[in-house]
């Protein structure tokens, strides 16, 4: 598992070329703290992992500090749970 920066495909394309999963999340969902910004209006950080489940787990970890805000909006929660509940 790793975190990549995506401005125009830099997470998704290399992941697909290497048989991995890469996710470019909604802008602002994953904090850009500590990353070098190229263009703040299009920069995204997102997980790259071997499986969709691992990407979902990594996304949960990356968004932990925003959990209270996310819960208030009632927009996102436990990505791994949604993988199984929406596909069954």
C-alpha cells in the first residue's frame, strides 16, 4: 500500500499498468498536508494498493482526521463495509 498524488492520472494509470488498484478520491477528502502541491485546484492524494479492499482500508486511514466532519455530512463511512453491502 502507498499514497500517490494525482493531477491527471498519476494514481490510476500506473496502478492499472502494474495490476494494482488506484483511487483518485473526491477533491479535498484526503488532506494534502505534507505533500508538494503542483496545482492546488486539481491536486489529489489517494491510495494505491493490491486490492480494492486494501484501497478502501487505506482511504479510511487517510480520512480519519476528518471523520467527525464526514459523519456530520453523513456522506461517507466505512468504505470496506460499503464494498460488501452494495455488492450483495
